[in-house]
């Protein structure tokens, strides 16, 4: 069934108060809910009938205002409960039973390593009890949890604990949340957990207890999350004037989790991968992820919880804004230039393909079948870019006034993306009506730019075009802010106006436009600085111009983009003709030498500039996809660059070698540079590299080095790789998150043989279908990051994938549907591969869950 934005109706009844009682027993949990209902005056439906969601609940009793409801006054079909003859104001009490032990879908109430926890967003609360499960029903929750004292010494829910007691071997705690909230923000945890406790004084002087919970063995991995949380709390006060509002802020780490983390009011629940961090077990990238996800969930307390979404079509209202906020936070905590390039790299390499494929949808979709399938890169990352463009259009001061207005005006309400933009308009005087097409129009706009120079006048001719996407054949022009500078022959930005500004923003808002600048000489345009809009830029740069941009541009994004373009043009020529790799590498040598020379200024930035595009990105430029030719081209260029710059790589890998561990920015960047240099040397078969990498693997300072060395050994097939894998597994078998990396290293080893390795790993004792992190580590990485294996000519990669999809779908439809996106390039494949994959997917489709079926049918009907 399809849900449509156009069909939105306000709720018929409001829920003023929910009193929940959750009685946890092995094999059966009893949930008693008392809903104080009130007819909604904003509804044009009369009081009388109420439809509540409830998924697979076993009813023990239903009671209206103290009277037991008989079978003829309600109807329950396993999904919806319809209750008739309700007064305008009443109390509906239900008693149902559920079985968290059997819940492998990880939605609603479920078990993870012996603890009981919840995931309610988007529509999980209906698997716990009957409720109008929609974000515009905001209720006050009081929750009592009862459980066995020994098994579950800790009983948590949202808000503050207000009462507790014991009943023999059992105990109970009552939690009260003073803030009305939609049920998707409900959370409950029962378990035997260790706690790291700290406190935070808010700007207005209120103390907040900070409690981070994890399994006892992981207590030593919570410090980084705690520091990140405190930084985020301070940052949100300083940057957005937003203070925390309860006396307690809790985070619980759970091993079984469908996504990254969840912002439940006062009680966040996190995938262990996004909260636990220790240098021995977590890579630098892992540390950065923890910092940003902790901040993201914290920021939701205002952008999401205090001000929430009217309906799920508005999901990006909270997600796009909150991603923008967490990106800004990480930029302030670390290197802003590096962070921006990392974010753009991610958007361009992951969201753009989504926007250009069968799953393309607007940031505010018009319809969906399962909202779970719309927790996408488009909603999150493109949504963040849309907020960023508004930030840049308004400037920091007006944007801050607009966000203040938004939080104040809509506090305690469920609102829309239009409401957000209206605040931006009100505080800036800008008319954003055309800008709002970014929310409703899917697809990546292509900006085609040409230029000319005549006697002191430089002209940019700009055309915009957004290709058709499923269901949206015709596109209107968007408002595209293009930040730009013009570089002279020395690579210096020239003055562009009388004030002497060396950078400007032009607004492209028609299909075709020209912009003129008075400049003294022909220039190289530095376009889309800071990635000022999420578009594909098509400008016929010469290689000399790209070399100038890479060497001299002051804008980090433009330098990175110049490097990418240089790599792509070399690689494009090598696809099908890898023998020319040496001469391509020699041509690149002088520009890359200059980048390497400057690596000491900012090693993380240098590592980004020196990293070749992935095989997936390269493959997307060649139609039909020829995964082997793409693989050979990239491999040949890596090896050739390793050779022609061997001395430089040697010098780098030595320069960044350290005796002591540090988490300083340069230490992290240095590790990236060193591993990158070793990768080029390994690809070139450079003498001594096996020993250096083996030494690093044997004596690492941290997991970044240990895992980096392992990856080099395995991916380059260096002697000792098998032994290293065995040693690593023996050493880390007790650390689930490290074992995920062990699986991922093997699944991403480029080569067709990897499919049989991965198939064998499905039978490894440490592999578990019920653990989403593990499935993603083994199956997800092969499908999404190892195209030469996934698209193996004999179809074994597709068989591996389709069998995994079917198997997983029976356990966890949400994660299966997410994994299915790996087939989104179906129609780009040559006929034989396409036929094999299509047949496999059709087979899976026959028994697919609603979640999986929506994704598969979009892929299969794509043309
Ligand atoms: N709101 C969460 C976040 O981005 C994501 C939770 C979505 N979960 C899901 N099963 N769809 O922070
Ligand atoms: Zn979020």
C-alpha cells in the first residue's frame, strides 16, 4: 500500500497522556497501556471512531472508561485496531502480550545480547502496544518497567525516574517524561550494564547527569563518546543557543541495531559501532564517526524532538537539518577544510548515484510504501546540502535568527519543511519559493558551463538541466548558488569587482544564464567553491587548468575536485587499455609531486588529494559497465604511480612513522598518509614493502595501523597475508566490532575469487545472520565496494547476493531492503550480467517482505 503526502489528514484524536506498564518475563512481555484520548478540534472528522496501529499484538483485554470492550465494539486485523462509539474524551486501556525474544526484525521491543531494548522510529511503537503511530500525535509518557532483578538490574525509559520498588526477585521503576513526544521517540532498556557517569552544567547553570551504558566488558570504550557528548552540548549552546532540557541524558550501546543510532528523548540507543571507541580496537575513522553520531543524536533533542515532523514525508526536516548541524560541529572540532571534502566525497560518491538511479526520490518524497526505505542518503545528505545552501544564502547572522525563530515558534509542535523555510524567509526577506523546488524535485542537476574572454571581459555561460527521474519526467529550473573565483596564470584569484573581491556567488535560477566579469586577462574559473550546491559541474577544464587548480586553489573542494578530474581522465583512457598506465603516471607525476611536497602542511588533506577514485565511481562513467576493465585500469594506475613516485612514497611512509600514539589531527592525517604511501608502494611491488607492512602489522600503535596493515597484506596478496588474518582473528575473536572489520577486509579484497572466500565466510563460526553489523561487513561491503567480485562474469557474485537477500529478509526485512540497493545498477549492466542478476532478483521478489519488495520492484521496473 502506498502512503501519499497529498492525503495527509490531521489526527482525529489526540493522546494527552500515555501510562505504560511493561512487565518483562521470559517468553512473554505484557504491555498495559492507558491512553487519555481527546477528540482533535483540528480534525474535520467527528469523534466516535478511532483507528490505532498495532502490529501482531496478542490482545488480553481492551477497556474503555473502565468498561471491558466486547468483540462487537472493536475490530483488529493484526495491523489496525478500530474502536467505535468513543466519546470525545475517554480513557482506552489495552493489555497485550509480545515476544521480544523472537523479534529478529529489531523494530519495537527486542533482545540484544541478553538485554531488552527498543527501536521505534519510524513505525516500531506499534509492535509494542496500540497507538496512533504517527509523528503528529504528541503525548506525555509515564512508563513503568518490571523485570527480574538479577537478569535486568537496570530499568530505563525516557525522562526522569520518579518511583521504584521491589517485588521479591523482581523490581520496577517508573519513568516520567515531562515533554510531550511522538511515540517514535519512546525508548525502554532493561539489562545488566556498566555505566560511565559524568555531568554537564548548562549555560544557564543547570546540572545534567550524563550516563553512558554498555556491556561491562566495554566500559573502557566510552570515554570518547562522553567527551564528544559534552563538546556537542556546549557547541549547541554556543552555536544555536540550544540548551538541554532534562536532568538526565543517557546513551545505551547495543550490538544488534538496524541503523546507526536513535535520538529517543533522554535515552538514546546506539549501535555499538557508533558509540564505543578505544585506540586498540577502533580506527581513526571510527573515532570520528562516534564523535559525529553522538553529536547528531544530541542535536536531535531540538531539531527533531522539541520540534518534530508532522508526517514522515517531512523526515528531512529533522534529518537534513541535523546532519547539517553535525557536519558543522565536526568541522569546528577538527579541520573544517578536510571535513568538507570528506562530506562532499561521500555525497558525490553515494548520494549522487542514488539520485541518478531507480531509487531516486525528492528530499521531501510525495509517496512511499515503507518509510524505512526512505532513510536514505537523499533525505540525510542531500537534505543537509539544502539546509547548507540556505545557511549560505542567508549568512550566519540571519540564519541564526531564522533558526531561533524556528525553535521558538514551533517548540512542542510537529511541523513541515515549509515551516522551516518560512522562518528563513521571515528573517532574511528572501523569497525562497523557487528555492523550495530542491525539496520536491528529485535528481542531480547538471550545470553545463562554458566561458569566453574578450578584451577585459570574461563571460560564463551557464545552463542547468535536471535529468528525468522515476515519476518526474519534467524538471523546472532550481536556484543554484555558484560560489566562484577566477585564477590568473599564476593561480592567484583576481579581483572581480570594484571592491576588489576575489570570490563571489552567482545565483543560477534559469535554464540558461550568462555572468560577466571585468578581468585583465584570460582566467581559470574555480567553480562551485566549497561545493556551494549539490550539482554535477560540467566545464571543459584542460589538464593544465586542473593542474593549476590543484596546485594553487585556496579552496579545498576545488583542489580535490581538480585531482579527481585528473585521475578520472587518466583512468578513463586506461579502461580497456591499461598498458598506457606508465605514461599516464608520468604525466601526473609533476602535479602530484607538488601535492606530496605540501603533505606536511596538512597530511589528511594531502591523503584525500592523493586517493584515486573508487572502482565503483570509475565504473559509473563507463557504459555498459565492464568491471574487469575498470579494475585493471585502476590497479594499473595505482601500480604505475607507485613506481614513478616511489622515492616520494618511501619518504612519506618514513616521515609519518611514529613511536608514540597520539590522536592529534596531524597524527591521524599522518597515519592516513603513511598507509596511502604504503599502498602505492605495495601496488608497485616495491622492494621491502612486505617487511615494512609486516612490521607495522606486528607492532601497531593502534587499530588504524593494525587494520591498515592487514588490509594492505590481504588486498595486495603480500606474503604472510593468510597468517596475518589468522593471527588477527585469534587476537580479536572476542571483540565483535573488530571482527566486523576482519570480515570486511576479506570481502573487499578486489578480485573475482573473493566471492568464494566470502561464501566460505558465511559458514565461519563468527558469522551471524541476526547481527546486522556482521551482515553488512561481509555481504554489504562485497556488494557495494567490490564491483569486480560482485559482477563476476560467471554470476557467482549475484548468486551470493540473492541468496543472502532472501535469507536475511526472513530475519530482518529492513536491513535486507537496505542491502537490496546494491542491485540499483542493474540496468547499467551488459545484457548477460543483467539477465543473470535480474533472474536472481525476480526469484527473491517472489517471497519478499513489503520492505524488500518495494526496493526490488523499483529496481526491476527501472528502464
Ligand atoms: N533518527 C535516527 C537518526 O538518524 C535514525 C533511525 C532510523 N531507524 C530506522 N529503523 N529507520 O538519527
Ligand atoms: Zn538523525
